C-alpha cells in the first residue's frame, strides 16, 4: 500500500500577521491538505487528498512524503482522501473520509510500510475527525448511518477499532451530520470528549468517560441548511470551550457562527455577534495563554485574546486548519497545496486579559 517516499525541503515566504511581519517557513505539495498534527516542535504530520501524507522529524527542515493506496477485494486501487491524522506511539495514523472508509497506520521511520487497521465498505461511510486522549485511547467520528452517529474507539494506539453501539448514543436529528473540514469536530480533555455537528441541526455530543456513555446538547449556532452549523470545537479544560462555523455558502456572514461555554458544554452562548470573523473551518486555543484562541479558514486568520469576545483579523492568507506547538510559540498551518509555520507573537502584559 504505497507509491513512494520522498524527502522534500522547504522554501521561504513572508507571512503578514497584523502589523507585524514574520519569516514564515512554507512548503508546497501536490495535494489539498486538510489535517495537521503537531506532536512537538520537531514532529509534525499532515495528510490530504489522493492518499498524500507527510511527516517531519526536524521541524519542517525536510519532509518524508508518500501516497498511501489501498487494494480492494476486487483488486481495484484506491487513493483515500484524508481529513484527519495523528501521531501516536511513533506511528502515523490517517483516516479516509468517504466510502470505502479506511484507517491506515505506518511507522514514522518507514511510512511506506502502511497497514489498513480498519476498513468499512458500507457506501454510507463518511468519517470526519479523529482525536486521542492519550497514547492508547482514541476516537474517530463520522456522519450518522440512519439516526446513529458513527463513532469508533481504540484502546491500543490505533491498532484496532470498534464501533460504539447505537444504544449508547442519542439519536441524530434529520439532516444532522458533520463537516470534514479541519479535523476539528472532536475535542478531548481529560476523560471527556465533545463532538460538534452541523447541517440540519448543530449540537454537541459529549462523553465524560471516554465513550462509555453519551449525552447531547443544543447550540445557538446557525443551522438547518446543508452547510450550516459548527465546523470545529475546542476545549481548553473540562469546563471552557469554544466552537466556530457558520454558513459555508455565505462565508462573510458573522452572526450565529461562534459560541462559548464555561460549564463543560451544558450551555452555549453566542459571542462577537456581527463583529467577529465570518465562516471559519478551524478554531484552536493557544497553549500557555489562557484566553487566546485562533480561528482559521479560507478567508484568513483571526485572533481573540479574551475567550472569543473580541477579534482581530490578522491575515488574509487562506488555510483550512492549524495547530500550535505545545509551548504555544509556533503556529503550523495547512491548506490547498501548502503547509506553513510561523512564530506566533507573545501577548504583552498590557494586552493580557483575565480569564472568564
């Protein structure tokens, strides 16, 4: 299940963020890249269209890349489109989105030696996101089949996956699904996980015990359309979280597209109505900065330093997703045919905001 492994070097471009200019290290790739995982300042993995995946062990100085392929029982060759990936236990895992669905894993030091660890040939399969609580326990979620959200769990670093029984899950509503836009539909903190949905309904499915039991909560986000609702959700601790989305077909609309919770997702409140960013596909918290979050999308990058109450548009550059290094000093970005990183500015004391 491979084509080749190539080692590619980077080129330099200039990223303009707000009034400050940073030297941005960027790499061009022949794929649409929708997911990136930053394990530490050196180890970063990404995945994208037509089976394309990449990994660096030296902070992007060089990249190992390949295209994972799958040979079906009928002897046809499939190049899965990946929208989620993760580095776990010195291996890379990537999840294909549409039927047939594949979860594929390979050692970081030998990407060409990939293995399909889970396959689903149901034509209704559509997987949206993957996250891990720790090095052993992970979760994949996908669109509902019938009125049952598709959720799979692993307890051995992604070696095996089993589905969560529908009897444990609240049923989905008509038209409710999720968007495979940034690997941002799931947020895991402690033993908790939150899954954001959109479309006909935009709600949050929640487990407090790593998938044993589930509840669901309504949100005030715009919903009811084909491409409306939450596209990404992020919790910084077990109580405080934020979600973003909007209307993909009206991306400048900035009403009903961003909500915040301070009680673990039991209640959500709209924020920055008519004043913040419009549609964004990704939202993340900056590590070590309690009230700073970043929204990323095709219309640019925005920053809030007060838990999403107020926003500063810092770049028009188009990306689908992004992740910080664990120390919060470098932001990695992924988009159409590109991966980039930029040093992220430290907030001055005058801009620090008391956490709500």
